[in-house]
């Protein structure tokens, strides 16, 4: 506090001596000069004190009693706290932060509230801010204010319980918002015209008030109300869509139904097409079911075909090992199982995927994928056959689409008998066909090769130049081969018959599998190769081929099926049948 001398105050109190008066005047002048020098030196270094938007000089002033009290209170709080941190985990708490670089002479720390810092468009550069603390409204507010340079909004969109301040230049990018703005502006102009006509017959004294009301109405932002009936639209998606109006380069990690529905609601065709493009590249086990549902909702056939194509390739190899398998609809699963392009290593793996899907449908509350033993125990504990029960009748067509006659391993056949899913008549038919095929030297009753051929698949990932797989079918052994020709992108695919003593046949297969002594075996085979190229999965087919496989070198191998322009991963399916 500065000491000032006044004759009036001296007259009312004891008279001062001459030398005392001189000392007071001299101290007052020196203190005043020092104060002016401090103010002039630190004019551009004023900092905020407290959370009440009060500014202070960086120098240590004895008159700043409030600042001193805050410092003392902060020091007491810090001494009492056992775990003092520079930043708190709670975004609603206040954080003490000393900025020694910007104000080296100030002993007072600054008190910054993180939410207020975001609403001030992060003017305090020394505050560390986590983007996870931002709400969708705040992210939109920060971006729109920065792009519009804090200009006054022309419209306020009331949607999802939030008021979104918008500017007129960006409204033309949204058909819905531009139409709402145009209609509201037209209604406001009509209302102003009516008021003007009525005002001509009223008293002159109220003209000033009408003029002020008209000026306020014209300068105030237009209020746009947009109701939302789609449950998939949320604040996050709406905030992102509105941010793209100000910055088309904005991105999000959640491309899906919410963004697509919001773009359709706002009439933003560019964002709608961009979202579709992103979804096409993000089809995976966790998204394929939801994306396929969205494709039906918006009648997007391109996205629908892409999801169905992905299921044909990865239903058995990927989705069957993911909890999202429970979201796969009945009709889509049936369509995928009936597809001739379905990829699987063998027919048992297809049955396994169906059993997992059925278990998740019967136990919809499960959030994790169970072990295979859990699946077997669940279907084995029932005393009645599942497909013969009322709740299992609708699943019959699913199991009819499987090629269970292609399950030939004895442990897999034993598993089929243990689970109480298939009727006994089905099991009897499967085992009888196996018996007659073995007894007749491998002859099968084939009426429709495309539906009855037994499939074997393998994947070439490019790490090896030659991929092989040994199979045993009704006493005959075959080697399936996929070989790359040198450094080119050309591959050869063929089938070779093996003798039972061939080194490629494992000892366990010789012991546990039958062996047919028949010298010649007529085989109808079909090779399907699927590879990703030019942004889509391409299919190459050899078509049904009949070949007589003997035991001599010149007759034991099929004609090579050669394809150019293949790039890994390559999915190869060999379908075989033994006609009479």
C-alpha cells in the first residue's frame, strides 16, 4: 500500500515535524518511481492468478494480498498431500503449474483449469492436454472457432441436446442444414414483413423499440432444429460430421454405421461416399457382420457383396475364432455355406465353425469364445437330439448345407456320434456311405459334383516357393501341390498320387488309415485359386477335370494348372470325387 501525505489528514492529527514530512515525501516518490519501473518492465508479462480470470504483474508486489494467500494455501495443501503430482488424474480438479520460463521472477504459481483451457482454445500453451478428455462438443468448438477465426456464428443447430454454432459458408456442403437455414430465413423475412405492415398503423413512439427488435432479430444467429430418429447416430459421429464441414481432412477411427447414418441425415454426399470407401477397406472379423447389416439398411450392393465375399474366404479360417461370430445372421451363414467359393482346409473345419455359431446363438450372453471341449460337452450332455427338438428345427437347413460325407477321420466321426445334434438316420447314412465306398474300391455315388465333391484347402503366404499337403481319401493318398515358377508371378497347381510307402505319407497315417490296392483310380477334381489383386479378390478355376491316376510316374500326376499374375496370400481349394 502506497503512503500518501495530505494536509487535511495532518490537520486532524498531530502535526508532523519538518524532517518527518521530508522523509515521507521522499519515500513516497521513490516507491512511486520503483512501481512505475516495475510496471513498465513487466507490462507484457502479466500472468493469470487464480481461476477467476484475474491478472497480476509477475513482479513480487507486497500489495498482492490475494496472491500471497493463494500461495500459502497451495503450499499447505502440498505439504499435507502424501502423493503430490504435477497433474491430477481427475479432469475436473485444479492443477498447480509453475511457468518459470515465461516468468522467472514471479514466486506465484498459476492455477489452470483444464476444461476452461480448452474452451479458451488452448491459449495457455504450457498446459499439457490429453485429447481423451475432450468431449465431442469441445472438439467441434475448438476446430470451428479456429477455422472461422472466432467469427460470430450465423446459425445454431439444436441436435442431440447440444447447441452447435455454425457459420454460413459451410452450410452449403450439407443439403439438410442449407435447406433448414433457407427455410428458417424465409420464415423470418415473412415475419418481419408482417411486423412492418402492422407497425405502420401503430403509434410513432414505438418505432424506436420496433427498430431495435428488428435489428436484434437480424443480428442474432438462426436457430435450426434437427430431430434424430436413428438410434445409431450419436454425439461423436455428429461432431465428426460437422467438423468435416470446416476441415474435410478430419479423420476418425470409428468408420461405420454411426458416421454413415449421420452423413445421410445431414445430406453430406462426400462424407457418405468417403465412409463407404473406408468401410470397404476395413472389413474384418470384428466389422463384417455390422457392415453387412448397414449395407442392407442403405441398399449399398457394393458393400454387401464385399462382405459376402470376405465371408466366403475367411468364415472358417478367421471369423469362427472370433466372438463376433454370434452376430452372423442365419440367412447370411446359409448363403455362405452354399457358396462354391467357400474356403476351408477340410469339411470338418466347416462343421466346427457351424457348431461354434450354434453354441453362441443358444448362449447369447457369452462375451468370450469357449474352448472346443466346452462346445462338445454342451451338445453331448443332452439326452435328446437337438435337430429333432422344436428349437432345433429351424437349423436343419444349416446342417443340410454341410458336406459331412467328406468327414473321414475316425476321431471326427466319433465326435459326430458323441454330440447329440444330428438325427440317427443322418449318422447311419454317413457311416453306410463310408463303408460302401471303401468296400467298392473308392467308388462314390456322385449326382452333383459341385455339391458332393470333398474339399481340401491350403494357403500360400509367399514365404515358401512350394506348398504341399498330403491327404488320404477312401484308401488313396494324394499330394496337393502349389509351386511358384522361379522369380515370376506364375504358379503351377497339380495333384499327384502317392504309394503308401512314399516318404510324404506319415507313419501315423499308414497305421490309422486304410490303403486301397487298386492300381488305377478315376478321379474328378476341380482346382479353385483365389488371390487378391487390383483391390479385389479374383477367382481362377480349372473346371471339373477327369483324370486316371495310376501308380507309374507318367500317370500318377495330373496336368499342371498354370496361372499368371498371382500374389500372396493365395487360397487354393482342391475338390475331389471318385466316380464309378
